[in-house]
């Protein structure tokens, strides 16, 4: 007699237990993307690395993550999401340990690439698992809000946590702290995460995957190396030609593939395109903010890593508080209003930081960070929900992969923009204007988002 109530409670709780496990893996992926930023000055001193080498330490991870997210989602839909998810945790954990032990910058960059490949098996697959587990549209919107809150928290809290670790234990600790979290997620996934896959398996688009790597990698390489080689140098011109040719070939291949990696027709839908572009812009704004603030506070103001991280804490707090609120709003009123709030706060934060500049009252900077964190918190749920709702449930892994790829491309562009400002000894105001501009465009894109939840 007691067995049925126990089973009923287990069945009711299980979807949220799955969400918790998946969110833990997302926390690790997001944390690793930003916790390293505050450690860059210490890594540069420890391994004798210049600005461009430091950019590659961050962007090598982002490049691999962005390049393989969609394929990882497609593979998971085909052979089993739980299986790919757990394998990704193992790859990510081992590569993180190698990062912590890296004796040279070359080893560190190579390990970061492997980290990114492992991370690509976590983010879109975790989202697909959540979507397949929670069928109700309103509950799914709330779940995506939680998902966005965890991911936003991980991205935003990275500099604060990283600053403390660097000052107290050295830069290698920012990698070591991730390893036990990965082990915990691996154990919990064996207990709570069910196996699932798409009803109709898809072929792996090898040609599309290769061309996507060339396009994404080429763009990021040009953005990082452009200031060094010269934007109009023969090498740069050859790079532009190569990226354009690879992009054209990618569209050509995808239009003719029976089961393309990315269906170009998806981008004819204004809502889907708006979600993807919005994801790029939001993460471009976030990473530009984090890198510029780290450099400005530590190098130009002489702060310690922990003090610089603490000053950005309002960003983490605001993102964490606003993300679940955004999920609730998406479930009740649709994606448009939260996205309007996201764009407005991002633009306001960038404008405040433009006013703060390099010599103004230091207390204005936390205000700007709080506004940007609020915008970031409100952005993820409506963007993710719109993108996922725009594709069939059977392709949830690919849906998560497309939006996650857009996020990482935005992050990579933000890293390159910040690196260009720093390497060129330009004014911080240029970077803050980019952040404000991203917010303005997100505000405009909100008009293309659905008014009501699906």
C-alpha cells in the first residue's frame, strides 16, 4: 500500500532531479568559460605568455565548444543522450586535470581544446534531456528559467570565485576546483538521468561539421591575430577569402544534404533567427564586460584578483536573481517582455560604464555591472525557449546545439574585441560602447519574439 505513494512521489520529483543534474553539468561548462578570465594575468606571469597567447587560452576552449556543439547534439539524438552526456563529463574532467598540470602554454591550449570538445557534449545534450523529460510547456519554460539561472550564475560568478582562488591558491586551482564537481555530476547522472534519443535517428553530416569548424575557427583566428598581422596584410586577406569560401561551401553543402547539420531554411523564420542573433549579442556583451573589467581593475587600477572579482559580484547576483524570474515571465506572458528588459538593461549598463571610463568614481562600475547582470539574467530564458520551441521535439539536441553555438560564437567575438582593445591600448570606452550597442540591438530584436508562450 505504501509503495504506490512512494512511486508517485518519485515520478513527480524525478524530472526536477534530472534538471538538477543537468544544471550541475551546465554550471561546470559555464564556470570554466569565465573563471579563467580573472586568472589570465597570473597565467601570463607563470607561463610567460603575452596578450595574444592569453586570448588563445580562453578562445581555444570557446572555439572547440562552438564548433562541435551541434554535432554533439545530433550524435546524442542518434545514439542516446545519457550516453553522450556521461562520456562528455569524462572527457571534460580528464582535460581539466591536464590543464591544472600543464607545464607550458602549448599544453594548456591543447588541453583547453579537448575541454571544449567534452563541454560540447554537455550543454546541448543537457538541454535536450530536460526538454524530453518535462513535456508541459509552462513547466518547461520554468525549467529553462532554472537552467538559464544556473548557466548565468556559472558565467557570472566565475571571475569572483576565480579571483579568490588565484590569490589564495594560485592559477592552477581554477582548474582543480572543477574536477570534483565533474565527478559528482558523473555519479548523479548514473542515478537520475534516463536514457533518451530521437524517435528517428539522423545521419552525421561530416562535411558540414568540417566546414563549420573552418568557418568558426577562421573568424576567431582572424579576430585574435588581426591586430598582430595587420587587418589589410596578405595573410589577413587570404584569411578573409578562406572564411567566405568556407561559409559559401557550408551553405551549399547544407542545402543539398538529406539531413544537414544546420538546416538553412530554419533561418527564414524570423523568430528563430532573432533568437540565434540575440544569443550571439548577449554573450558578446557578457564576455567583453568580464575581460575588460578584469584587465582594467587588475592592470590599470592595481587591484588584486580577489578584489577585482568581488567588484564584479553585482553582475553575478543580478544574473542569478533575474534568470528564474525571466523563466516565470516566459511561461506566463511569452518571450517578448523579458527580452525587452534584457536589451534595455544591457544597454543601460554599457552606457553607465562608458560614463565611468577609466578615471571616474570606482563605485559607478558595480552599478554598470549590476545592470549588465540583470540584462543577462533576463535574456537567456526567452532566447532559449524561443529557439527550442521553433524546432520539432525530436531534434531537441540540435536545437540546443544551435543556440549554444551562437552563445559561444558571441563569447569568442567578445573575447577578441576585448583583446583588441587591450592589445591596441585603446580606451575602455570602446568596449563599453560595444556592450551598449549589443543591448540596443537585442531591444530591437525583441519585437520578433513571440508575445505568448507556446
